[in-house]
C-alpha cells in the first residue's frame, strides 16, 4: 500500500514512524514533510493547502491512502477535495472539522447537546465584549473563534487584562481573522488531560490519555505555545473519569455531530478539565494533537493503517485499541525566543544518537536539510520522546536524551511531567 501524509511537523513525523512500522505499507510519501520524515518517506515540496497539486501528485504515485494531518487543510476542506478526486482519505471533512475551526460552533454544539463544558458568551463586537466583561467574574478566558496555531487563548486575571485581551484579539488582530469573533468563557480549575479518539462517524474509541504543557516557561509561566512537552498516560485520568467521559463526552459528541449531519471520521482531540464538578470539555481539535501524538502513538500496539481504514469504512467497532503499559514523555527542544522572535538556520548535532535506540525517539517539528546538515527551521524544532516502565523513568530518560542534541539557541522547559510528583 502506498501512503501519502499531508503535513510537515512533529505530529506528522510521529504518524510517519507509525505508518513505517506497518507491514501493509510498501511506500511512504509526505507533502511537504521535513528532515526527519525524509528518513522514512519520499518528501515533495507541496503546500498542505494546495489541493490541486496534491491530487496530481497522488495520481502520479498511485497513492492508496492519504492522511491529512494538520488543522488548516482539514478546516479548509482539503480532505473533501482529495476524496472527491477518488482517493481514500483519513481526516474529517470540512463540515465536521468545523468543530475545531470555530470555537463558537463547538461551544454551541456542547450547549445544545448537554455536553459538559464551561459557561460562555460569543461576541463579534469588541464594545459589546468589553461591556460584558465589566460585570463578569475574574479570572476569565478569551478565545479567538478561528484557528490560531493553539495560541489564541488568553487567560485574564483582571478586568484590565481582559479589556487588553479583547483589543489584542479583535482590534490589533494578533491572530488575524481568527479573532474577528471571540468566545468569552468562565475560568475552570482542575487538572488538564488530553484524550485523542479514533472515530468512524458512529463509533468513537479513545486512545491512551496524555497531558500537554502549553506555556513557554517553567512553572507554566510565559506565553501560550503550540506545546512544550507532554506525558502519557495521565495519572489523573482514572477509570472513573474514563467511564464518565465515554458516556457523557466522547459518544455524546459523536452522536451530536451525526445529528447535525456532520459525521466525524478521523481523530477527535478532546481537551478536558477535571474540575471539582467533574470532567468538562476545554476544547476540541479535529486531528492528532501535537505534541500529544509523539507520546501516544509510540505506545500504540495496533497497526495504524488497520485503524485508519476502519475509521474510513465505518468498522471501528471491530477494532480493539491496545497500548503498552509503558509510559512516555516528550520534551520539546525549541528556538530561544519562541513563540515570539527567534533565529533559525543553526546546525543540529546529535541526531544520529537516536538511531537503533529502543524506546527513544526524536521527532522533527521545525527542521530543514541543507548542505551543511540538518538545521533549525522553526520555533519548535524537535520533540525528544522516551519511554519507561513508569512516568518517572520515562521523564528521566527523556531529559537524558535531550542532552544528546545540541544546536545554538536551544531552549526547553525543565519541568515537563512535574505534575506526576504530586499525584
């Protein structure tokens, strides 16, 4: 089977590695891919948004399965274009990907179908938003309605911060059109957990739990990023929590989307808050999380191609997902200054250290192959993942492995998974 992965980040590298382990895959391709993916697949320089070129390339290579991994092309309908061209595609259609593409849509969906989430109001007028904030309880959360690379969420502790947040999102357009409309949401407290779920439109099957660290600096300080590290499983995601979420969140969401005529096939990411009142949905994503995929997929025992085909064909109920008892921790090596201003183009040393090392992985997120070698080409550069018998061992292994990699302006958080000390 010939497989084409659309995307070029750490998530796509994790997917590519999992696909390369499948006995069913004879050739692997990626558009555009990156320096790490290039060791597993043939990479072609085609934009993830360029449906026409993707279709032409897939026809030329006689591709059997296309995996559309990032949020932008899914929300834009690239999966629809590829499917309409006759290809078997893994990834939700545009009318289902709106669950990530519009925060207002997802909040309205949860309200309509009684899926537990935070109370909220939606605004497309900044003056009305500020008027609402005058009487709102602080702290409060402001969310850009559209896609904002995981960064369009502002937690505001005071009224002044909240007013400034409205200005940032709606007037200064820090996240472009994503901030034309905003959701103002009550601030929830508790442990955050991410659960990725395979879906076939009717059946939904959760994968192993994970926890992301969004803030740039140690102690959960600094700006929101696309993710600075993850661990799996979450010790706070108990059997009791799992049972509640399966009944009241996961299946309820599948049923709600089906009732709206928006059958969801692909991966649904459920960002959860384990509040004193029970689990509630923080957000949905319409694809594998990044860097959650880098700790969940290495633990998955199943052939990923079998699972993806079951999602496409509507036979997921026949699949039993299996995960290793081992734990995994991923530490992101970033460019110093991320997520604001940073330099790139620095040579990366030590990548070969990971070859043939069992339970150690280095996933490329922002890299480029040059005549000088592999160089940094983004804010988040690499995801260093290690497994262990438990979370403590996995974390120790991951941080040990970060020492194998060197590049100028290398930056990382030093407290990924620290929450497990408090369990």
